[in-house]
């Protein structure tokens, strides 16, 4: 049987670093599966001065990397006041930019900014999102950037059917549209205990069979108008590899990397709205600094994963490899 042995950049020797920044917990939705601390608006995020002070330090230390990637999450990160200005600044400095959004902003909001972002993850949250607006937004963005549509599929029957209806509509769109789409089962990514056990057998079968797919090769990543886009692959013991598929790893219970060597900290950091810095969203090893700190230094040592489960898509994508027991027990 072929075993998962590593998660790495498509070109393993290439050094990439990912700063994932939860810029605030402001959000215009209140999804029932989302912990209030992710959307109750108590943390409004750093101002421009504090943001640039930290980014200057970060970019100075990451010159040796082939690719520096900064992604924004929340809450709803587009509600963070300096959002557009920071995106423009990072783009002018050659940084690859990613964004996870609920897509609720009106279409005009994206004018002049979408093309500066390398990928936009549009999450469809079934309780509050308007499917018609959501599809119009995909149409507006898909020629400007790489669009990844994530359809949240809560186990509740009503919410499930709203997600499934959107999924079917997406499948019927003109094949000239360029975007990537995936169904997402809710796990404890949103701060609540695992919800996988709440799905019916039929729902689980659908989640496993509806593979992520491209409507066609995304226009947003064509060499003419985009820089490199961060890609990561799963590597197997038989020498094969495939593009990283986080939802399927979660569904197959394969997001378990306890005792693996993980580059959390050396090739990723995660910042919360209050400015505290961690090695990754899993908060392994606790707080390692804050954005207002003078002389913040990036960690230099890999971690041996102590966690039972790697629950968030960004964490799963951090470079990591299976470590032989005899190698890790001496750390
Ligand atoms: S899941 Fe996302 S969109 Fe929904 S309330 Fe939480 S932060 Fe907002
Ligand atoms: S849980 Fe944390 S330490 Fe473990 S593999 Fe995931 S990111 Fe790395």
C-alpha cells in the first residue's frame, strides 16, 4: 500500500514561506459553525503603521526564499480598514498574495484590487451567502486572478441542500469560466469540535465522490498576467505525487502528522488579530512574538508535530515529511 510520506512544494528544493494573517475578527456573517471569537468584532486589526513596521522586518528576513507568500484571513479580511492599501504595497514589493473571503462585498469593491491578488478563495457559507451574487462575483473575478471556490457543506439538512444546489449550479456554468471548486466538510477548522461525526452515510459518500475540479485551466494563472502561484503536492511512498487536496485528506482521516517533521515556523507563520505571532494556525509551541516587537526573528528549527490532527487547510499545506521513529526520538 502506498503511504503519504510528505507534503511539499511542487519543486521540493524550492524554499517558500507563507505568512497567514488573521487581520481581524470583523465579519458581516455569523455562521452557526463558527466560534464567536472568529467573527464577533472584538479585534479590529492593526493600523497601517504597525502593519508596515512588522512587514518590513518580515520581508528583510525572507529575502533568501524563492517565494514569499502572504495571505489574509479573518473574520472577513476585506473589512479590515487598511486592506486595499496593504495589498497594493505588498504587490509592489513582489510578494505573492492570497485572500480568503466570504465574497459578500459588492462587485465594485474588487475593481483595481483583484488583479493584484494571486489567488482568492471564495468561501460559500450557506446560511448567509446569496448564490446569485456569489456566481456574479466568480464571473467578475475569474479573469483577473486564480479563483478557488469552497462550498461549505454543513450536515444540517437545509444548509446542506443550499450548498449542494450551489454546487450543481457551478457545475452547469459555461466551461469557458476558469475557477477551481471544492466541497468542504466542516471539521474543527472553525474552532468547534469535529463535526465529521454528524454527517449521514449518504452525505459522506457525496463528499468523497464529488472531487475538486477545475472548470478549465484558470485564466488567472496564465503566464501573461500572473506571477508564480503557490502550489503544494502530496508525495507517496511509491514515488507518485498529486496536487494537495486538503478536503479529501480530512475526509479520509489522513490529516494526522503526529511525529512528522514539520516546517511550521521555518516556512510559515500565523498572526492573530491581536498581533500575536505563532508558528502555524495549530499554535504549536505557543506565542513566538508579536508584530509590535522590535527585532522579531523567524524560528530556524523544524518542529516534530505533537498534535493529534492538523485541522486547517493552511497548516496542512506547510511542508512536512514523515520522520522515522529513530530520527525523531532524539530531538
Ligand atoms: S465562518 Fe467565516 S464568514 Fe462565517 S462567521 Fe465565521 S468568519 Fe464570518
Ligand atoms: S498540526 Fe501544526 S505542527 Fe502538526 S503538522 Fe500541522 S502545522 Fe505542523
